[in-house]
């Protein structure tokens, strides 16, 4: 494997070699579980799922940590507005996120640690920072001193005189650029004891503590959305490096999903939830839509674009089912060299999908030429490539989606199957003119019909 990944810290594509031979370690910033997940939330999880699958395909044992932020100002506010306990609100939406990840075929993380379960590690990190002169306590809060860390701003490109943390001003801060590690307790809020007073963790502190707790002081890849580069990842990097932890060797950032040019976010009210999407599209079709663009490219959401992605997935699915119906079981074969080269170049999924679809076209041409042996070999390669992408239509994971169809797909199936029954009846009655007329009607609508020993097979023609 000669994998190159674009590292935000160096602003360059670098050759990836794991720090520990044979094992790749990845920390991904997961959800702040304040509400129902939307497609912008899960895009990143899917991108890093593809990366993980590619590393596993290349023989690495992957340890992936995806955290859960289950204590946060927004969680507390929304729980209070709903008159629900904060911990119930967080747990309810954590389950919703896990359901969304599982529905879209994300492999389960090695562990999904919660912030509230790692206060001990956070206290240890704060003590190290205070002892080394990089943090200070004031009025029950604990702050990181930005000026004490010379490399601050190198990840994001921010200059020190431009830094604004976006935090509410407090009396204890020595410098407005400093960021909060620990928030002192407020009436009615949950709190944990520390040597500096009861309170709750700041957002940035938790990820440094959890990443090192499970992956050590140095690990391979830290991933997250591009909106986290500053201040979140800049602050993670600063507090970890400041105490001597090398921390992440690569920083990867996926781009947004936008709607009308704006980043999807609950605060803007422009989100498209996963449950809503799965009422309109099958899960692998939605997965296809979210992983086909390059992970560093913005996706501008539209129903038409998702429909096109669904149709593209269906062409792959129909080819494999066509081969399976004619020649029997299709085993997983070997991937195409061009496909591997695309993924090795910073996970270039658009180019990888282009190779995949070219291969499907070759396979359909082989079937049309009655070259079943060649078609079977091509289908095996298609299965191998779709497996790396988490999209293998013949896998046990997606077997249910062939029958569990969306209303639109079910309507098409019902119409086509009804016409095929009419055609079969006409053939049985030796009314070949009526039989041909039905086939022609289907062909005009873009439906190709092939007669096989198992009965007629239909597919939507590849445009």
C-alpha cells in the first residue's frame, strides 16, 4: 500500500505509514448528541468508514475511536426546553446517531467513549497543563494560556492577534484569547468534583483526554469536519502538544453538506434528517450519495442529486443480480488496479466510482455477448470494489434492501412486474405480437428485459 492522505497541519498530501507496524489508529470527533442526526452529521462518519475499510483491505488492524459529546451547553438548553433530564436527552439522541450510523453501513467503532465517563482523564490532563505553566485556575474555572504555546495557530493558520475563541467573557481569563478547559458549576447544572472546584468539562479538553486514553500519546489519524479545524482541533492540538504528547500524526478534515450554499445545521433550520431520507431512499443509495464525492469536496444537497445517486447504485445492483440469476453465486474477487490507485490518492472516491461503473458496463457487455465466464469474473471484481466502499449489493448487510424498497421503487417494481406477467401470459397463448408489444413498451420506458432459465429479468438501462 502506498496511501497518500492530505494532512491539514502541513497543507500537503503525505505518504501514510502507521506509527505501529500492522496497526492503524484513528480518532474521529463524533456527535454532540443534542438532536436527531442529519446527513451533514453522518457524512464524516461514512468518509472515515471508507478510510477504515481501505486500511483493513490493505492488511492493517484498525483501531477507530469515535467519541460522544454527551455534556454541552446545547444539550443542557434543549433538554431544559423540553423539560427532560439532560442525561435522558443525551442518551436518546446518542441512540438516534448510532441507529443512523448502523443503518448506513458504518462499521462499529472500536469504542465510542462518552465525555462524561472520562472526567478523571481530563483532571489529569489539566493538572499536567497547570504544572507545566500552560494552564491556570480562576474562580473555579480552568483556562489554557494560548500565549504560552508558541505553535498555537499552526494547524488552522490563525495568527495570535486574530484569535477569537467565541466564548462568553469571564472575569477569570487573563487573556481573551485563552480557552476554557473546565467550567465551574452553575445552579441546576450537572457537575463533577476537581481540585479546582466542581464543574463540567470544556469541549476541547474531552477529546484530548479520550484520544490519548485509548490510542496513546501518539496516534496516526485525527479526523473530523472542516468546521472543527478552529477552534476545536487547534485547541486539542495545543493542549496535547503543550504537555509533550505528540498526539495526531495526520489531521484529516471532511467538507460540509450544504443546502442553498449554507452549511447544514440545526441552528439555521436547513437540515435533512436521516429518518426522513430513509423514508425516500434505501440506505445503500443514501450511502452512495454521501461517499461518492471526494471527502474534501462540499456536497450541495438536492433531491435530484440523491435520485441520480440512487439510480447509479441500482445499475451496479442490477448488474450483479443479473449475473447471479444467470450463472449462480458470485464470489468476491480482486479489485481493479485503477480503483486501488484512486483510493491510494487521498481516497479519490469520484475516480474510484468511475472505475467501478466502467467495470459494470464491461460486465453488461459480456452478458449481452453471452460471455458468462467473463461476466462472472467481472462481477467478482465489482463485488470486491463495492465491498471496500461498504456498498456490496450481494452482501448480507444489504440483502434486505432488495425487498425493502422505497415507495417510488416499489411503484416501479409493481408496474414492471405487472407488465411482465402480461407478457408471459401472451407468450403462453402464443400471442407473440402482444408479447413483443409489451417488451417494446418497457424498452421505450428505459427498461431492459432478459429471458433467463429463472424467468424474465428486468433492469433500468444504463444511460
